[in-house]
C-alpha cells in the first residue's frame, strides 16, 4: 500500500461570468456648500457568477475566485466610461444601496443614453449578463425600430405640405419633431450644431416614456440644417410644395444604413421631392420632338429633359446656361414637346427685349415651323388681341406686358418664358409686377446672368418662377442677403445654394462644349499723358470733394447720384475728352485710348481678323466711326437708335464689313456673330456679366476660330479700379451658381474713395 505524501494541487478557479445590474438612483454630490446637490444618474452593480454562485466584485471574501478575470471585468467596464464609486470622494449614494460604478456623475442624458445604446450591447456581445431595471429612465429604442417620414398636403393651403418624422415602437408611431424643435430652440446657436459638438457619442432624442432615440452628432447636425430651413406653424413643420426636395434631403439624412427608414406619406410629394432633388442628370430622358428641325446636342437633350421634369412637377426654373449654348433652341424644343403631347391647349408666351422679337420669330420659324406664332407688338396689336388665344406661341416684350397688363392678365397661358430674365431683377419695377400678374400654369426664366450685382436680383427671379421658395423680400434680406453679402457667411451661402439648386440649370462652355476653340482675354493698359491726364486729375479732385460733401450730409444712400455723376465724368475722360461738355474739356484734343484702338484695329485687320467693338457710350462709337472712316476702314454700327437692326447684322454676317461697332445695351444680347474672332471692349462696365454677354456674341456654339478679347483700360484710373469691383460681383454670382466662395457685394465709402483716388 502506497501513501501519497506530496503537496496537493490547488483546484483551478471556476469560470466566472460578469453580471451587471443597471438601475437609476440619487447621487449626492458635496460641492463645498452647506447642502451640496443631488443628481439622478445610472448606477451599476457588478457581480461575478461562479456556476450559480454570485459574488459582488467589491466583496473581498470568498474562496476559489478568479481574481485576474474579475480585474479584467473591471477594466472592461471602466473602458466603457463607468467610474468606480470608491474613487469619487465627494459623492455618495443612498445608504444601503449596493453600487459599484457610476456612469455619469453629472447626470448627462446624452452620456447615459450613449452607455445604453453602445456599451450595453457590446458588453452582452462579450458574454456579459446585463439586467436593466424595468423603470430605468434611459432605455434606448432598438436598432430594429424603423424611422419614418410622412408628408401630406396642407388642408388650409393646397400648395403647401406638412412634414412628420419619427420612430415606430411596438407598432406605434412616435413623432420626434416636437422634441427636435425644442432642442433647436433651446440651443444657444439657434440650431443643433453646438449641442452636437458638446456630445461625444450621441444626442438623445426623447421617444416616449423612458425611451430615447440615439442619434450621432454628425447626423443630427445635418438634420438640424434641414429642419431650420423649413417653416413652423403651431409646432408643426410646413413648407410650400416647391420645397419638396428638402423631403428627399431629410430622408437621406435620416437613413444611415443601419436603422430601417419607411415612407408613410403622400407618394406624390415623395415622387416630386426625389424628381426635383436628383437634378438634370437623373431626369427621365425625353425623345426630341418630331417636328423639331434641329439635332439637339447631348447637353441640350439633358436640358430639355430638365425642363420637362419641372413642368411635370409644377415647378418653375431658371435655364442659366452660358451664352451661346442654345437656351433658345432648348426652350423651343420644350414648347414643341408640350404641343405634341397635347398639353399646349393654351398659348406659350415668350417675353423678351424689344430688339429680340425678330430673332425669336426667326428661330421659331427655323426650328419649329409647325407652331403658330403671333407677335403682340406694334401700334395695331390691340386689333389682333382677340386672336392670340388661337396661336401656339405669343411673342411680346417687357414694355408691351407693362402697358397692356390688365388686358394680357386675362389671357390664359400654358407657360410664360422670360428671355433675358434679368430684365425683372428689380422686383418692384412695373415690368416685374406685370409678368407676375400673367395667368399661366408654368414659368421659366432664361438668363446667363441671373445674378448681375446682388442677391436681391436672384430673389426677384424666384419670386416669379416659384413664389414663396425664398420667402418674402425682407425675410430673404435678413436670412440670406445680409449675412452673405455683408459678412461672407458660408453657412447661409450653403443653405441658399441648396435651396435654389433644383431650380437652376447652369452649364458652362468649358463643361459641355470642349470642342470650342480657345478664348484669350487680354487687358491693355493705356497710359494717360499730357493734357488728358491733367484734365482727369482736375475733374477727379473736384468730384471727390463734392462726393465727400454729399456723403457727410446725406450718407451713402443719399449720395448715389453724386457718386455716379463723378464716376461717369472720369470714365468719359478716359475714353475721350470730347465726351465731356465742359469748357476745359473742349481744349483737350488728345485721346490715348482712341490712338491705341485705331492701331489695334489696323493690325487686326491686316492679320485677317474680324472685329466687334463694344462701348457703353453711343457718342463714343460715333467718334470711333469718324476716326475709322478717316483711315478708310469700312464698318457697320448698331446702337439703340439704329432704325433697322437687322441691316448692319446682315452686312457683317455676309462679310460686307469686317468691323462692327456695337453699343453694349443694344448688342449685348440676342446676337449670333460667330463670324468675328476679335472682341474689343473700349470701356469697362460695372457689371462683368454684361461684358461677358457681349463677348459671347462671338464666343458661342458655331465658332471655329480662337477668339481674342481685348479690354482697353486707362492705367491707374477709375477704369482699372473698377476691375476689382467686377471681380467681387463675379464671385458673388459664382458662389450661388457654380459653388464658389461667399463674396461681399455692397459698395462702401472706402470703395468710393478708392475709385476716386489719384492716378497711380
């Protein structure tokens, strides 16, 4: 018989399973004052289950325990943000309460819900047993509970709709909007941005008794951006139907791919939301109308599809393509489709500049000869008024719409097209009010320059095409124009860009017509000298003193006439002293810029170029004409006083003249002069868009030769200083149309002093 006298091996510790009890209780905090304060927060009791025997981790007693496993369990729990109560010297719990850890000593609801939403599921995934008290106040909605979005027409205003968003819990819908709107109101920043930045993992949105929906800070910030762009009415969210694209944005913001998202609202509103939000590239393709006598380029087909999409969803738009990309052709194709589809049971009306009536008439005859076109213009127009309803298209002008406002307002129309729509940029002008009074189903603006000087012009166009989209004029100035133009506010710029994006289609030549030859812009600085320079300085000194006196007495707003008069005189000196009527000017015969122009024209003609010369001043064109004739250079001229506009155009187009003098107002739009390959701007203008339009008389579809653009600038003068202001205006327009940066657009007293500074 053998006896084992060796050392007995200790049995290995039994495997333990961490068990966590989660409940809410009161935490007493000693802040140094007499009474301290109380916080209701999450309490944690950590126990270890040894095959049915539970041991509190804080209890030092008991044999056969796996101390390493218990220590590891503590480290895991602390990694999720739990704080051991023993380490909180200034905190205590209700006597007799068994607590090992605290989640949030300050009771922050976002931190407490983050623990429920993220930490507890991960602990369970590690094999922990987690027991949550039935009345625990920070329970979160499960990830399988779907979010929902509902939109329905407003009962009181059929052209508006209401929005609801929430979460479905146990088959019941819980509207989250009241809580979200309360958060927006309570946040110091006026939106959820500051709240989102303060939360580490999630924002807790109330979703019923003891239930919360955890939303990530980044997603909630996007959600706040959408909600703040909608209107409120008695705690409800409402918007005009043209704001439907925001519903699509709302759905995209809510749908994170993890939680289901359901649409439970009006399907028509949903379809409109997505159809407008997706833009032209996602619009349903259209077949070119059979009666169209032209082949549409791919981008033009895309443009026509976009126009058709707008009509299908009762929305207006701005076709803002670069000059020369065929806005007229796309519009004619659009109207022709309406005719072939049987929807053109009322006339389409094209409102344009007086000088462009003939051009529109020719284009309809050329591209859509099957359409019956009427002209509402001329002394005998009233005699033909009764017959307008029998035509497919009515072409008229802004002055005619203004004069015949009451009469034309009774004519039922299918669509109104405003050509050169910046003509209504002044929303209070009679022409603007007259076109808004027309009885039409659909509205369309054509303009390569929807923003020429300031954002108020954009508001005027949208007040015509989609009234209410940008709010009232004063509301728009407060929400957008002031912050963007005066402060360069990028947040408001982004909000405005998002709001108008579905209703503006803009393509540039470089984007859609890469086959166009190069365009080279050259600035030619001309030095003023001798008596011309002396005249400039004498007028500048007197004008600057006069302007300062006006500003001091009346402020900037009351000094506009004095400022413009001073700048006009200085610009005239730069062009040619003969434009001035003063005695001192009559004694000056030198014109440095005219000498440079004549030399440039002579050299360009010798090299075989054909030239367009633009000026703001019709009298300057007369002086240039006399100088060209003196050199034996033939030319044609187009100004506002030209009796037969088509005659000089045909002469140039048919090659009977290689030089075309054009006033910017008379020839800045509606001309196709691709026979020219040189453009000379004799004098700059405030508005860079106007000069760009003039340049695009030559640089457009159909041009086969490189185009050179010459800007003649009097060095160091008011002309050169105007270039910086031009850049500001261009940046303002690009910021909305082409996703540029914000720009400040208001003319300040400092700008005036800079413009009237001495010659450098």
